[in-house]
C-alpha cells in the first residue's frame, strides 16, 4: 500500500484577508477554498511575513470600509492560522 502526501498549500495575505473580512468581495470564495482544503486534509502553511502583512493590512488601512483594531487583527490572524495544519 502506498500512501501519498499532498504538498502543502501556501496561504497568502490576500486569501487570509478575504476570508477574514465578511464584506470583502472575495470572502465567500476564500472561505469555500479554505473549507475544501480542510475537508481534503490538505496541509497548509503561512510565513511570518504573511502574518505581518495580514496585521498591517487589517489595522493600518480600511478594508471594505472597516479598520480593525490590533486586538481584532490578532484574533483574525489566530482564526486564519487555525486553517494551517
């Protein structure tokens, strides 16, 4: 019996931002994509740079009319990291 292991999928800043902001035009597509990865148990990864970019995007400029607090940005990052396995 041969077991194959899928290559990890790198999650970038734009995907995590779209999945985290309900009013983002790509929200549903991003959430659906992450759900499919989880359903298929596809390994995922993010880099420290993506984590930094994610926090900067959410807290320093409005995203779809909303600026997140640092606490909200950290909570959203933690939620996004729950997709990483």
